[in-house]
C-alpha cells in the first residue's frame, strides 16, 4: 500500500514540524516587567492604577490583565486633549520588540476597577498579565506589585471618578 504509507509519513512529518514550531515560539516569547507598583487608595475609592515597565524580545501585545483585588482590570491610555487629561480603555497594548513601554501615571496604565478592598502602602497586589504574539504565541506573567502611597507620584486628574 504505497499510497497509504506516503500519506501517513507526510502526516507524521507535519505533526513534528508543528511541535517544533510551537516549542521554539514559546521559548522566544519573552516579556519581562520591571518595577511594578500599584497606587494606594483612600477609603471608598473603587479604582486605582497599576504601573510598570514592559520589555519584550519580540513583537507582543498585552491583551488581558487579571487581579484578585479587582473585579475588572483594563489597559488604559491617558492623553492630553486641550487642557484636559482623558483616559480611555484600549483593547490591547503593543509591545514592539526590544523597546521598553512604560506604564506610568498620566500615560498608559493598568486600571484596577471594582476594588474589593482598600490598598495601603506596603501591601502587595498580585497581577496576571496575558500577552499574545504575531503568530498567536502566548505568554503569561505573574507579578507581585507593591502598593505605594498616593503621593508617591504626581496625581493624575480624573482617576477613580470617571468610572462610576
Ligand atoms: Cu485609567
């Protein structure tokens, strides 16, 4: 049955090529986070920001964020429109290869919404970041972000008030 053998071999080869491709893609997916932190909240405050510096060795996108302290976590962008700082949710944040993307007050940030507890300086907030690459490769990063006092960075207008 030469015909059967040939197609079987071809299937085999394709299967192993696929396996190798997957292995090398996931080994190359390397996003790292430096200096993550979360801004402390005051009583009744239901939203705050998480900040860090993200660097990837290849083109990746931050597509989802989760934290046990927040009912919802979104990636936000803050821009100056006239005299007013405006904040909006962006579906994903592009991380071009070898270029650091800084999440900081007044710029990109992770918005932690529907907070389940107040966050005080000295606390630690677990964050799970999900990344996706061009070829569909995925990476997950688990972080422990220390909480820093409200005055540690310049206050950005509108935070916390615009969501509810
Ligand atoms: Cu925000």
